[in-house]
C-alpha cells in the first residue's frame, strides 16, 4: 500500500492554489471583495478568539455547507460570487481545503499564509 503523507498532500495543494498574505486578506476584506472563512475547530475559536468579520465553517463541513446540492448547504451565509479566502491555525488545513474547493469548481479561492497565527498579529481585530 502506497499512502501519501499529509506533508505531500499539503505540498501538492500549495502548487495548485493561490496563497495570499495577511495584508492582501485584510485589503480584500476592507474592500468587501471576499468571504473570509475560518475553518478551525470550534474549540480553537473559543480558546484563541475569532477574526472580526470572518465566517466560521468547520473544516469537516466546508464542502457540504458550500454545495448548493447538499442538504447542509447554508443558503445566504456567503456571497458565492466573492473570493473564498480560507484560513486555519497555521495554513496546512486551509491549503488542503482550498484545493478541495478548487476541485469542486470554485474559481476564486485562496488561503492565508500562516493562518490565524499570522492574522492575529496583523491589522485584523480579534474578538
């Protein structure tokens, strides 16, 4: 059995997706050009805080909440025409999630380099 490592999956995803800086993410949010999506676990949000204005979609539900054909689709939660900007704690899960959204057919998708770890030390407000 030949199993790809999680590091290999992340490395492959990073070649295929758009990675943006915290500054780019902040600018897009200020200009109302994106959905900033926090895919961390709810326990991480409770412990570390949230980015003001971000949407929380747990990693395990992302594909289901964004699929209009799914019974779990969250109608009206996001503006489906705007770029989906994902972040997690450090950037690994969001890279995989961004790749999955691309595979689903989303064209405007990116993830934030360094995740929440970098976002909390940038212009974003933590609540």
